[in-house]
C-alpha cells in the first residue's frame, strides 16, 4: 500500500505535471468565458480625440469673464470636427462628440439659458478651463497593453476587444473531457424500480455540473462495470479521443477496484495515489502516453466532489492558462473538528457579518457517502492536521462547489 501524500505535495505534483491544451482562434462573439492567450494592445489613443462629456455648448474660455455667447454651429457625436474662430461664439455639442477646434471648455446645457441663437450662462455658475472634456489618450495610449494572457474574457474584456478592432482572438483550447462512473451497483437515473443493491448514478452528473460551471462544456458521460477487461477497453477508447479522463470509483485498494490496474496497462503514468486527507484519501492522478490528464476520484459522493474542487478544477484551469489563486480565505464562525494526521475538508455555509468578513459555518457530513446536506452548503474549507479542533476565528481556505 502506498504511503499517504500530504495535500500540499499532491497539489504540487499535479500542477508540475500538467500539459497545455494549446490555443485556437475564435470569433469575438464566441469568446465570452474563454481564457485569453494573447496580449491585446491599444489600437489607438483612447479616447482618440478630446471628447465632449456633456450636452451643452463648447466655448473658448479666455479669462472667464464672458457670460453670453452666440451659437455658431453644431457638433454632434460622430461628426467631423468643427472649429470656433470667434471667442464671442459657441458651438452646440453632444456627449461623445469631438471637441471643436478653438474650444477649451464645455458648459452643460443645465447651466445655460437660451434665447434663439443667444446663450447666457446661469448667473451663479463659473466655467473652468478644460471642464467636461475627456482628454485624448487619457484612458490609454496607442500600444499600451490592455489585456494579458491568462485573463478570463468577461464583459469588460469583450468591450476592450471590440473597441480595439479584434474580431477574432486567440484563446486557450478547451479540452474534451470524459467522466467515467464505475461500479456494478450503478443504475441509470430514469430506471424504475431499482433492483436490490442498486443506486442511481449521481457522481458523474455532479462532476459534469462542476466542470460546466468553470467553462468546460465538452463533457461525455459513460460508465463501466467492475470488470478489468471492460474497464481497460473503455478507457483505451477514451484515451484515444479525449484529453481529460475523470473516473469516479474503483480507485481504492479493494478486490473490485480495477481502475489503477487498467490505467497502468494502458501506459498511464501514476503521479500520485492516496492523499493524507479526509474525505478523498484514495484519489489517483496520472498522465497518459499522449499527455492526457487522468483523475481517478473516490466513489463516495462527498469525496468525489471534494477532490474535484480541490484538485481537478484548479488543475484544468491552470492547463488552460488561468493563474492559480488557491482557496478563498474565510473565517470560521464556530469550532470545527480536525485530525492529528489528516487534512480535513469540511462542508460550510458562508455568510457575511456586519464588518464585511466572510464567515464559514461548518455543516459536517456524517459520512463521505452522505451528500443530501450539500445543497445547503457553499463549499468546503481545508483544515491542516492538528491535535485540537480549529477554533472559531480561524482563517481557512474555502473551495466553492
């Protein structure tokens, strides 16, 4: 039996073994949620001209003593730039328009009284030089790096891409994933009635949902019985067509746990097996002969989900170029049990107190097979080995479902 590996070492072994899935070019309208793999630089100064920030009039301020102006023209957003040659005049302007040449101040329409082409400033309002003008290049200069590789493309990033003329963008190629449920006891979700000793497949649906939630959408679900030949044959086909295999069950050291033997026969190199943690101790990880990523998770539902959020999801995010950020720090709202030899993962419910702290209330699962209470939790906290319970106020990393 292999020696238990500490959690931090298991994480390091996984992260140092990961391949990259490469990149691809996609249209901007299909880029939302993807991971950027190119630097994006400003196409031009932004704004590309001195930009009017308010509807009103543009004037040449001078010494600021003039209070009345005659309208000499109109400058709308999208129009070529106009010019003002007479300091006694003004030009009507709208938000987003080019500041007319010869003007150095914008007076909002609310501060003007207009009678035909004559505009008088409100008595108690004093214009200022460069007021309500968005200067050219004040947001960024041509060539400035705006987006860096490794950023998730959300709404703000898509706006930057569009504003700088990128109709196609280089992003991380997303892997094709297969989730394999193992076990003779597994029945289909719609099977009725269940035979004696059967349970419905649920781990694969939970794992698929976790992957979809992080942007990994190409997910195939299948199952194999507790049989070495059938397991080997199924995994051989999946290794030929998928970049990531996630197995649930059949990974411990029981007489019907055939997954490690099947993977070994198929040339998958074991990186780790069995981690010093509760739950999830039997987890197995390896790399296939064509650099496929293989996670073999325990079959107990809580164990499978814990290993997914602690190892599987962060690993796949790293492989597509996202920076590893670790767990989210939270504060224990009540004491939580620990183990003197194992890292413990405890389901918690999260809320915020009046000071804005993120508090985690332990909701421990009675066993690693009892997942009925998980819908009332937000994730799990990680507590290192200790001879005493973790006290309320302890800061711990949270891994969300």
